[in-house]
C-alpha cells in the first residue's frame, strides 16, 4: 500500500511541473520524460549489446586502467558554481561516466507551490500580526550549488517575490528586507477570498559556518534566533533549502512559536515533525537515487546495457517505472523525480531509509561477482546524506554485490577526501560526491595518473 501511494503521488506531482528558465543543469519537462527515457534506453541498448559482445572475448583478469573504470558523480553535478553550466568534460570523462541526482527544477517548483498552497489554505491564521503582509525568511544552503539556487528560485517564483537578473531569477541572499526595498527581490501579492495580501521576503542568508562548511544546520539555528529577535511576529513562514537547516530552525524557534517551516529532502525527523507543525518537505526519491548511483556502476562493471535494472528488468526482476526518474542522454544524467510531503501524505514517508520495492531483489553473485567501489560523501555531518542517502546505499550495495568503502569528508575541502584516494588501483569503480561542483578535476587527475 505504501508503494502504491508513493507511485501515485509521484505521478500526481509530475503533472505539476513547469520549467524554471535558466537553472541549467536539471531543467526537464516531465511530460516528455517517458519519450526521452525510451529514446535513451534505445540508444544505450545498442551500446550495451556492443559492450556485452566485447566482454565475451575480453580477458577477465586483464588490468583496467583507473582512467577507464566506471565513474558516477552523484548529488553534486559537475558544473560551474557561477553560471550553472554543466562540466561536460567531467560528465564524459570516459565511456562509463554518468551523473545521478534528482530533477532540481521540478522539485523547486513543488516546494514553492507547497508553501503557496499552505498560505492560501491557512490565510485566516497565517498573518500573525495582522499587518496584511505574509513575511517569510529563507535559509540558503550554498549560493554556488545548482540545487540550492533552484530551490531559492522556486520559492521566490511561486510567491511572486522573484526578480530577474541576466535572464534568470536572482537567487542571491538579501540580508534583511523588512521595509520591502531590496532590489534582489520584490514584494509579491496573493489574493484569497477577495482580499489581497503582500508577500515579502524579510531576510535570507547562506548558512555557511566559520570553517567554510555550507548547508550548516547550526548556523541556521543561530540565524533564526537573530531574525526572531529583530522582527519576530513579522515572520509568518520559514523556508529552507533543506531539512537539516529547516529542522534546526524549527527546533530552535518556529515550533514553539507555531510558525510553519518548510524544508527539502524528506529526512525522517522532518517527516515526523509534520505532526508537530512542520509545514512540509520534498522527497527527492533518495531511494531511487541511491539505487541508480550503484546500479550504473554495476551495469558498467558487468558490461551490459547501462539501463539494465533501470528501464528494462534485470535477471532478478529489478526495474524502475518512468514516472520515478528521467534520463537525459545529452547530459549523461539520471534524475529522480520529486514528491511533496505534507500533512496529507506524510505517513507514507516515515521511513526514509526503506529501499524502493521494485528494485529490492538480490542479484545472483555467480552472475554478478563482487566488485570493489570507492565512494565518498562530501560531508560526514550532512543530515540528508548521512541519515538517508548513505543508509540506503549500504542496503543496495549488498543487493548489487558491491563491496563499498565509504569515505566521509569535512564539507570544506576536496583534499580532505582526495588524500584518501591514495591507491585507486585497488578499486573497480568510483562514486564521487564533490564538496564544490567546480572541482571534478581534483578527482579525475588522480585517476589519470
């Protein structure tokens, strides 16, 4: 029943999608996803048959150079932190290189719409001081991260506070804007039951700690305290680029003051908190993402069609339907689709570490022998990656017969991670989660040696 509800929810969410212009790396029309996926599957089937045929004559004990081993980038797509332009050199590092993430623009639109819908539904009580202004504060994760940029833009677009800059919605932090004079955002307007209200972004900032780590929950908790001290009852909504920061603000202030808080990631603690007043969150289908992260490596290692166990069933019956992911061949990227999690459906998402049932079947080790994978998490303290993504990876690695070494970074420097990739020759494949999206060469340079 939980699976059925979840798939139906994804299908419903997909119909709500429209593109945010200029977000770049993950813009997708989900109505076209089945056709795109089918086309991509056809392309990769042909490539996979060739690879499989070659594998029949290849010496299984032949040495594979590190630069030719399967590589998947995940969670942080190789791209310019300034423009969002994809780093196609990194995405085409070798013939077995892919990216796995989620459709950031579709999810951003869902988050913004979720906040707007909540305001409209609760208009009689949402304006805490009765000044006719629906004031919100926004916690920004990383000003140079495509996902963070998309989520900021999604909230501003849905609430009518967006201002364009160079053809895109400005995603910069505003500092404070209690008087509505900021040039980075504008006052929005919402009309409910014949009455008009102003919607104003009162404050926003990048939640970056003194050591340089972004998406920092502790900084967000301190930030909401500062904002509340400065303009407390003007704050009617708290929005966050992720649940880690959102829950920190919720626990520090908004829960006790009955201010709805909206996050992103559907972490278990955030989903549970919806029963206590947390406004809602977005599931980025981490169960599908984690599976895809390891699945593309498994397929490349087996020398089969890259979409085996994805768009077409594998020999254990694992397969994904095209309403939970899209593949964009020109970006060599798999994107999971998103679902809004609110008071209406949160009970279906209580366990964020449950594997996705359609891809939960064990592979036969005799046909899919154990391989060694090096995988890093950019920040061992990251709430989503640590409490949701890695636990899922650790379940899928067993199902896919992969022995994975998990490396946790400090969230600040690539060297804290790359220094522990001293002997890549002992691994058969690599899964990389960068600290900064610009830094793909920090890893590929090690594989080139």
